[in-house]
C-alpha cells in the first residue's frame, strides 16, 4: 500500500506547515508519513483527509482498495 498524502497536499498547493495547522498533526509527523518513515494511524488519515477536503481513500493506493 502506498500513502499518497504528498500528492494530495501538493495538488491543493499546501505546505507541510499549512497542513499541520489544518490537521493538527505535527509537521515532523506529516513529513515522516510522506517519506514512508512511519505509517499513519486511521485517525491521522482522517484528520489529513478532512484538512485536504478529500475522501480518506484518496490518501492511499492499493490493489485491494
């Protein structure tokens, strides 16, 4: 499964700092999620989806989606 938060964020023309403010998730955590260093929790994916005004399913790619 691939996490697509970077793609969703850049499509909305937002910086990590702006997404941090909108989602309540630290810039460091967002960066680590985008770089595959950590896997986001469902809660984090939901907060990111709300902040970006997208469906949570748009934040990941999987053949089982």
